[in-house]
C-alpha cells in the first residue's frame, strides 16, 4: 500500500510542479569526469544495461553512486519509479522523506538514523546515491555539483 501512496504522491508532485524549473541531464562522460575529479573509483557497468547509453558505479569511502544515461526518456522514467520502490523496501518503515520535482526532473531523498538514500531522474538519466548519514554534507555537495 505504501508503494501506491508513494506513486500517487510522485505523480501529484509532477503534475503540480510540472511547469517549474528544469535541469540539465549529464552525459556519461560528464558524470565520469566529475566523479574522478573528486577521487571516486568509477567503474563502467554499461554491459549490464541494454537500454542504456552509459552506466557507471562510483565509490568513495561509504558513498556509492550509480548513474545511468538511457536510450529513451520513458524507459528511464519507469526505472526511476521502480528504483524508488526498491529504496522504500530497502529502507523499511522508519525514515524521513523529501520529494522534489520540476518540468523535466524528480528527486527523492530518504534518511534514516544511520543512512541517506537519494535518487533523481532528469530527462533520460538518473542517479542513485547511498551513504552513511554522517556523509550528508559531501553527498549534498555532489548532488549540487552534478545538478541532480
């Protein structure tokens, strides 16, 4: 039931704020360059995704970041919803939630006492960030720099 409430909430926010801000989707190269600049270990994982133009897993300490640039915008939107549901399952019942959206993007932040989860979709790409809550400042800086 939580999943349906979440989906209703996401679609409601998208409809209500659909005419607001826009964001620029990164290319795989832009993502790779930004994270290697900050000394993340970045691994190409495109071979696992036939619907992607680029896909990367990046790690630094307890922060993990997954990025995917899709071939089709609509595939990425569907995957964003599916991955959001997966995060709710992973997190459990005790969390704080923050949603954001604009004309071409949606983001979801879930925090627990110990962990931070962030997923964001822009046009034909999305990222998923998982980290310890103590790394929140570094995660926020990364989100702002990437524009997600």
